[in-house]
């Protein structure tokens, strides 16, 4: 087991849970019910796509991590660079294959997400604007992958995928200063992006007639991301920023639960919310960032 743990660390297990929540939220937006047919291939697909993406993140950052984070699996020598690269590529391919087995459209979406992941890791990551936008597009694509259970829903509700772009853009902006500390201006921009997402969820839920049921979920989400972000604004040093990033990533589960409730699928909303303690438990054993 000790020899497998470094490989598991590369996949960020706590983050993988949030990717599953994306799929479930997309299904809720599409008004999918489990009586229709099994969404298991799409859940397997997102595990492959997200897992492969974060593994390739460490592959491309191997030299930088050897200086800034030498304790990570690749620079520490626990996972050979070549093995990590093969693992990341294999997971991405597996994610595409699983989605394609579900439907042709799902396969195309998975290919797009995989390509965006590679573009982010190889070219866009360290770009101030392009990095957050590309990373956000990966997460938005993941939500659309969940909506592909009923492709016609994408035309009607596909614009919602812009909100994960704003949300992940905020997290990515914050994380750019995680190692050396950052500027309050960047954190304020992230706070505005968070607020846009929260307000948009309330607007959509009101139009769907589910505002009162959605408000508690949105308030919970606001508290989970707001408190560590406020602390980071007060003291923008690396450790505080790291906590804000971690809270933003894990709290994606609550954002997705809010979408489920906004579209009236409260059993699915509660099921997604149950993933939160699972992710938090995994975050104690495996790094989130």
C-alpha cells in the first residue's frame, strides 16, 4: 500500500470526488433520473479525465516542484517522471473511452475536456488570464459532460457552464500566489467572481421555483469559501492562501449540490452533499493542491 500511495497522491483523491459532483449536477440540470439509464460510464469518465489532468499537472511542473515542492511524489523520486506521464496519458484516454461508450456526443465532450487539460498544463497555467480561463473551461466542460445524458439540455442550459469557469477562474487566480504569498487585489477579484456564481444560482433557482430550498445550500457554500478567503485577504501569505484554495476546491461539492436543488432534485442534492465529508476526509490524507 505504501508503494501505491504516491501514485494516489498524484490523482488528488479529494478533488476526484468534486469531479463526480460535477457530473451529478449536470445530470440534475438535464432533469435526469436514475430510472432512465445508468450514468456510471460518465462518472468513470470524469474520474479518468480529472485524474489524468492533475497527474499531467505534476508531470509538466516536475522541474518547478523540485525547487518549490520537493516533497511531492515526482521530485521526491517516489514516482518516476516517465511512469507518471504514462499514468496521466492512460487516465485521460480511459476517460475519453468511457464517455464514448456512453454516447458519441459524450465522447466529443470528453475529448474537448482532455485537450483543454493538456493546453492548461503545458501552455496556459502560468498565464495570469489564460490560465484561470482554461482551467475553468475544463470544469465547465465537465458539467456539460454530465448534461450530455440528455444532449438537448445543453442547448437550453449550457450557459450555466460559464459559471464554473468564473468559479474555477477565481480559485486558479488565488492559487497562483499559493507558494510565495499574494496581493489583496487578486483576492478581491476572486471574491467578486465567487459572488457572481452565488447570485446566479439564486436567480436560476428563483426562475425554477426552488429559491427557498436552494438558499440554505448557497449560504453554506458562501460560508465555506468566504471565511478562508477573508482570512487570506487579511493576511495574504502562502499558508492562508493555500487554505482558501483548498476550501474553494472542496466546496465545489456544495456548489454542485446547490445546482441539484435549484432544479428541484432534492434527493440528488442531498446525495451530492454527502460527498462533502468524503472529500474532506480524503483531504486529510492527500494534498488538494
